[in-house]
C-alpha cells in the first residue's frame, strides 16, 4: 500500500479554503469566549422577552433536523435493504455525527449557566420535554459514534499498515482495533435500530417545546400536531442534506457527482415533501380560515416564503426527470428544501414568536451571527479532515485499487451473541429507566394537582373511599 493511497482527498489539506475556515472559526469563537466570560448580555441581543435567538432556532433546532440524513440513510440501507445506497452511508453518518456535536457546542454557548450542562445526567425530570430532547440527543450521539467507528478504525488500520509517522504510536493496538472492528460490526444492527428510535423521539420532541406557548406563537405555526410536523419535516430534509453533501464534497475534492445513486434517491423526495406539505396545509385550514393570514403581514410573508419557495417550488422541480438527472438543477432543488426547513425553524422559534410584553423586536447581534457561522465552519473543517485522511467518500474508478485486505479476525458465535445481548440490554435499560422516571414524574405532578384541587375540611368531610381526597395533617 503506497503512501499516496492513504490520502483520500485530492490536493493539499491546508489550502486557501482551509485557512479561510480557520479564520472564520477564530473570529466566531472569540465572541464565544467573550460570552462565556462576560455573560449573554455583552454578546447577544437576548432579553427576558426573547430568551432564545438564532443559537436555538438555527444552531439547535435547525442543526438537529439537518443531521437527520444519518438515520434516514441508515434506515434505508439496513432496515429497508436498499444496498445501492450504501456508498452514501459513511458521508451521511459523518455529517450527522458532526452535526449533533455542533448542536451540543452551540447549546453550551446558549445556556445561561453553561457549567451546569451535566445536570440532566444526574437530575432526571421525566415529564420535561427538554429533558427528553437532551437525553435522546446525548444517547444518539453515542449511537452515531458506534455507527461511524468502523470507518475510523478502517482508516487507522490502513494508516498503520502504511507505516505513517502520525499513527506509529498506535501500531501495537492494531490487533485490538481489528477485534473491536469485528465486535462493532456484529452489534451494529442493534445500534442502527436504536438510532432510528431515538431520532424519532427527539425530532418530534423539539416541536413539543412550543406547545406550551399557544398565546405567543402565531397560529400559522402553532398547532397541537407540531411534534408530528417537526418529525415529518426532519424526515423530508434527510435525503436532500445527503444529496447536498455529496455534490458539494464531490466538487471540493474534484470528484465526479454520483448521479447513478443520487438520481434514484431524488425520486423519493417528492413523496416526503408532499406528505409533509399536505399535513401542514390541511392542518392549518382545518383549524382556521383565510382570515388567519390577515393577523400579521410579516408572519404571512414568512409563511408564504416557507411554503412556496421551500416546499412547492422544489416539489414541482423534483417531479421533472431532467432536474433529477442534472447535478446543477438537483443541487438547486435540494438547497431550496434545506432553506425551507431552516426557515420553518426560524419562523416557529423567532418570526412567529410574539411575547406579550416585549418592548422591542429581536434581531441577532453580530456576535451571535459570527458564532453561528463559526460552528458551521467547524463542521466543514472537520468533515474535510475526515474525508481527506479516512475512507469516508466511496472510491472512484480511477483510484488506485486497494491491496487485498488481511483476513478478518472472526468472533466466536458465543461472544458474538454476548456482544449483541449487551448492546440490546443497553437500549432496553435506557427505555426502562426513562419510562420509570417519566411515570414517577407524572404521578408526582398528579398528586400535587389533587392536593391543590381538593382538600377536605370540617365543613366538607371526605367521602368514604374517596381516591382524590387528601386528609389534612397538622
């Protein structure tokens, strides 16, 4: 295996583009450090009326949705058995892994007491939607790490075999890495199913966050089925993000676009867009009439842009086979879908959010914008690093053929089933513990409600066998 074989990207890693990314990151994280030292007020335009801004609407809400390509492609390949899309799996998992990592970093800057970010691990609150989001995101990040581990291990083993100086300290670990690779491949199906389940949970729960504010969120976006809409929109944007990433990565690394894979995948997009758009529009007109568009001109314009440009226009474009076969037109169509998703999250959390006692409207400060761009630049920088030094992108026809791989270390059937069982027990343990905490929290809330609602007294003694009455205790 040659030294050149180990560099999967073309050209130099530290190019002009890389230096621009580093510069953007340095400026943005400078504002981030200032926020951590001096507080939110010096860097952001947040207030008591607007306690969240673009760090939540874009970095968290949009970031989680845009990382849905990981579980979408994993389900398509492993659950539905569509092997023709396996070449998209590694790039999609890398994008999702980095996306969720950036969400965690962005949330760290947004939290007022960021040093208490570890509290949900200890102080469980089962009837809190935000707690469910936090726990599911944390566990799903662990699942993504396991799913992407085979790519990391394969790259490390190839670098070790090529005797690259950067991995020489890991040479003694090659045997352990091979055994770990075998174990992970054995238990990977369980983690893939767990990843899909966890994604469905927190993608929908992000919409549940705004259910408690029906008087503050515009009726154009507030609905009792907001969690369903958030889940459907995440599923809708999963494949467009994968197509966008493949086209951009191909252009950046001088590769031909994989239209033989992307064109068939794009045939699914009109279905996902159509289902989400139908549910969204039908729900709105089922609950309201046309007068809802006269309540606020700004909300109406934002809604029309979201639906018209982000849903209807790409839907019509993707129905055309000529658009699906053209890299340029397909790129434009998926960009519109992604922009529509981001605009939806901005509309729900910012544009359509009208606090009752707000003295002024919210617009992000320069520091907020700079940090958001820095997080995106970090994602691109790390993606470029992995795509350059690890086998993330599929090999091209003109690439140097790889040498025959050494015989894999086989795991004994008994140990294979033990590994699968441990992985399954971990998933079952999470579901069991979370369910127990959730029901305990519901019971605690119900007891408090009963105590406030009805307490018997001397004038109104409790009835016999009354399950609600709570006797006074002195």
